[in-house]
C-alpha cells in the first residue's frame, strides 16, 4: 500500500502519493486561526467516515463547519485526553497502593 502525505494549504486539502496522483479538495475553511487543529481533526474524521469525499472533491459543498460540529470535535478530544489522564492516574495510584500494602517479609515479633 502506498503511503500518502497530507497538506492543508489555505482552503484546499492536497493529497499526494508516490505515483504523482494529486487531488485538490475544497475544504471547509476556519473563520479564525484558533480552530485549525479542530478543523484538521474534523477533516480526518469526515474522510474516514465517507471516503467518497475524495472523489467529490468538495466536502459536500460545505464552506465552513458549524460551531456545534467543532464543539463536538472538542468534546471528543477532551474526553479522550481525560480518559488517558484518568487511566494514568489510576495506574500510578494502584502501583503506589500496592507498594504501601505489600507484606513485609521477616518475623514481626
């Protein structure tokens, strides 16, 4: 399988492969510079859910994402990060607790 490289340039999402095959997608454009990471995550999510976007080339005519769509991506990202933080916290907490209650070898008397 060929590997692909992705670049976002202005409002056009370019896909390049080693076979010099290029597709220009007219992507939804973020209104400010703050949402760029969330827009890229939403692009990836949309491409994974509907690969036909590559053949259509225009993200179903969307010029921008709604605030609700970006907020959904934010919520998913926060949930994912918090799950990782919680998992790491629980792992270390269980490790510390297991060290604290570990039986001491030797005679107690």
